[in-house]
C-alpha cells in the first residue's frame, strides 16, 4: 500500500513474481534479463543507476537498454520473470499484492548469493 508517487528503484527479484493491482494504478518499467550487462548492478539486487534520471556520461552502457513501460490498473496482474529488472511508480494511491508461491520451485536466492561470490 502506498500514496501517489511511491517509487521502488530499479532492481530485480530473486523469484518469479506475479504483481496484482488491487486498487489504484502503477507504472511498471521493465528491462529484459538479457540486458543485465548494461544495468550496473550495485548493492544486492539494486542498480547504482538513478533510473529513469540517469546521466549517459556517468553510465554509458544504459544507452543499450530498451525499457518497456506497462500501466497496471485495479484488477490487473503482471508477471515479472526472474532476472527482469524493473522499477515501480505509484500513479495514485495504490494497493498491490505480489505472489511468489507458485506450484514449482521459485527460490533462487541461494544461487544468487553463490554467483555474487
């Protein structure tokens, strides 16, 4: 739950995620997983880039990123596959629920930590 203007910065999740909008609207900006080399992974699952307000001189690899913007409204759901980077902006007062409990393995945090060294 959050007020208009709530913003979750650019990151990726360690599970597949079904984002369900219960009330209000949100803009979700998605960046496909194959563009990871250009996203400046910094701390755990977050990017060092202040997306969408980044400076190409400071982060030149971002010129290769092709974001996809989706607006979800009450009653709609968005599947965000593991590894897809995203940021979320509340366009109005919102209530959302994220589902990660699928009928299949969906916890990749241990392998992520191993890969981080």
